[in-house]
C-alpha cells in the first residue's frame, strides 16, 4: 500500500517535526484535482442523506483509516465531503467548487492563490477539518488576534459537528490556556504567538528537537520539561506570502532582561556624539538605501569628540558603527512611517501590513536609540536566549500549505525555499474590476489637491472610496487636508488599529471616504452597502508605491470581489519617499509637460513599465538578501554539535 509518510506515527514520533526542509516539488497536474473534486461531489450525496446519528457513526468509521493511510484517494474524498456537509448543517453555507478545488490543492501540500472574497476562510477550515479527522493537530495561522478569535468562534459549530475541538491562542493568554488550546484538534493562532511559544518550548527541552535526541538525553539522566506545542504536524497559512516572503527575514528573538546600566549609558553617549556631527560634512544620509556613511572628516571629528570617554570608545570600529547607528535612528527612521509612539513606548510599524507590531524590537541598540530620540523611557537591556526566522521555522512542519490573494510573483522563491508550488484558483464569477489610467504628479501638494477633488466627486455619486497611502504620516497629512476642506471621512492606520473592524465594516457604505495605509490591504473584506453596486461599487485610489507588485494587488483586491462592480486607479507624486531617490522619476519631472493641476503628461505604458522595472529590481535585491540570510542561518545551525538552539 502506498502510504502518506507525512503523518505522525512511528517515523516521526509523538512530537513530530522535520529536521530538514522538504525538497522542491516537481509541479502539479490540474486533471488529478478535478478528478478528486468530482469524487468529493459524488461522495457528498451519501453524506447529505445521513441523519445525525448515522453521520457521526460514518465519521468515526473513516478516522482510523485516514490516520493510517494518509490524506489521499477515496478516503480523502469521503472526509472532504463530510466536512462540506458539516458546513452546510452547522453554518448554513454551501461550498463552491472553487473552494473545494482550493482545499484539495492545499491538502496536497501546496499554496493557493485565491482572489479576495472567494471564501478563503472556509476553504482553510475544510483543510483544517480534514487534517484533524486524520489525527493531525492543525495550526491555522492568520493575520492578527482579532481574526484569530473571530474565526475560532465563528467556525466552532462547524468543527463541533465533525466531533473536533477548536481553540485559539491570543496575546496575553496564560500558559495553561495556551497548553489547552494547542492540544485541541484545530488551533487558530498568529505566527508570532506560535513561534515565540515554540522558542520557549525549545528552552524547556534544552533545544532538543527529535525523539532520538530526547531518548539520548533520557539515557544520560537528564529530564526534559514538556512543551506547550505537541509537535508541528500541519499548518494552514492565511496570507502565506506575507509570512513566507515579506516577513521571512525578520528574526523573532526570545530574550530576557539583564541589568546593564553601562550599556544604557553607552547609548546616551552615542546619541550625544551623533548630535555633535554635521550633516553633509561629517556624514551623508542616503534615505533611499536606508544608509548613513561617515566621511573621513567625520571619522576624525568623531575620534576627537570621543577621546575623553575611554572604555569601548577607544575602538574605532565599534565607535564608528555605534554612532552610525545613532545617526540612522536620528535621520533615517521616521516617526509615523517606520514606527509610532504609543503610551510612552516605540512600536514598530510592519511595512507590509501597515499595522503596529508591539513587542517587536530593532536589534543592536537601534530600538533604544529611537526611544531616546522620542523622549521615551529606554526599554530594559536584554540578551538573546533564542532566535529563528520564518524561513527556518515553517519548513519544520510535516505538512505545510496556505493561501493568499497574491502569490504568483513569488512562486519560484516559494518552490525553492519551502518546496511549495503555487496554484491559481479561478474566480467563481468573472471579475468586474475596472482599472483606470495611472497618474504621476509633480508634488504631493498637487497630488492631495487632486485626490480631494476626486473623492468628493465620487462620494457625491454614492460610491464609497478607499484611499491607500504609503505611511501613517501621509494618511494623516491627507486627513488634515480633508478636514480643512470640510470633507467627512474616516482614517485607518496604526494609530487607530483598535477601530479596524468597525472602520472596515463602514468602508463600503454609500458615500463613505476612508483614508488608510496597507492595513486595509490584508485580511479585510469590505461589504458593499445598499445601492452601492448600482452606483458602480467601491473605488480604490492607491497613492502608494510599494516594493512589490504583490502588495499593490492586495490593496486593489479590496474592490470588485465576487463579481461585484468596482474600480481602481493609482496616483503617485514625484516627491513621495518611495520615488524621490529614483533617477528616472526625476528625469520625467524635468522633461515632461504638465497639466494645470500639476499632473505630468507621461505615456501610461512607459510609466507602468518603469514602475514595474523598479519593483522587479527591488524584488531581485530582496530575494538575494533572503537567500544569503537563509544560507548563513543554515551554516550557523549546521555548525552546532547536536542541533543546538538553532534559533
């Protein structure tokens, strides 16, 4: 019998986890999924005829064989059909073929690109349910604590109908509650909470990962504490590209506070020395490349300034590196762009999602230097206990799959690093999204004037408008102008993230104007209010240029979902931070004629090609950095004698 070996059992032990990433797959064949879909639909007829008692008995009869033989063949079709029927009985929803197709692809350990509004939440629930019926403990990873709690609560009747337990882990939850949640059949959790619990488990187990290592430790008389997470059997990733690509390089560091007043004084001294240096003379700031370079004169000036300090300041390399970091904190990292100040602390803004990332800190003293810059009380000094990146964590699952509305651009990298193919699922209904011409303005001042005129006109037609800006500061700058013009609107950014659900619920109402950052680009479906579809649907006006076309598509995906009408257009300005350092943009600004309202007369095809080329070059550079970091991480881990912390 051809068994599925990616299941818990004798091979993987009671606490399963891969030691190495799976090999890259060799592609997929659509006809096999279509056959499985037809087999599932055929099996569904029998499940629909079963009364509740027979339904539960039939479920019990397939769980044992599923656990032994794995997720394949007729058993897979039966389990999936049972899950579809359970969704109908418990939630009152019918599952579409596109959702079934997506579930089959994910159960085959692949990634699905599925458009916004096509039912990704239910597709993921089907995958989790089938995996749990086979005896796997399934982790469903989603964007934030609000969605974690919402999905676990909303889908509880569905899992209960299948005889499965569902739970969730959110920030601030006690250890006992976490242990109980991870023991459930299906656990909804954010990647951040999961990974930090995994690192804490590593501490408890002395970073022993395999059953063989545990046995050896036992023979040596060493006792190992049990962890919170009973292995890494199966994970279903929502917004998979965010975790596997955009945040792949971000190290998640488990640290503990240490008492080191000398280190804090060192940062104070670094900031004072940096303040004594002159821009353009002692150092140069390259905002586009996020870099500060000391000039030769600056190095000499710094040496003279630090001559009376002694100690660590005698080392030229340490002195220059630390003061350069202080200059970066002062001149490159900007409030309401890279971070916000909230309740006396500095919270990083995730540049992909636009959301605050409380608890995440910059390393090498940078976070403390920014706190000093903002007049906040410096955080306690810490030392690293363990660390890991998503690039090294997720391949440790026996079964890994996921979905997103924007995966295709990263397909090659996802296959190489994680062994995961990307499969596009067609929309259930033809898309009615209208794409309007791209515009480039000579300045942000001209851009905001034109934006206000545009949103007022659209709102008067009864259409809701979502304006996407590049940062908190830009969203608030536009908001101030709208207030001055007497235009009613809502703002959704990292300073107002507590109101996210309420703002999103209203964003599709007739005439509503919402100014947002990338927060509205992920994990949010905007329902249309009464009469909005007849008026033309939601209009998305993107005033941001992102490093990746995928992130552009996330914002565009807020409109025209499930066949609804909607439109999208992108308006940019020459002086916005993402474009200000780009030579070709400045050349266009000098060489092109302009309209009275400040718009440059640039052929749209040329402008789109230039923007796409810039994003392609940036993407290539980011991929090289991720590849180099992964290679360095692997070399470091392989140098440890017995698996080691690896983190």
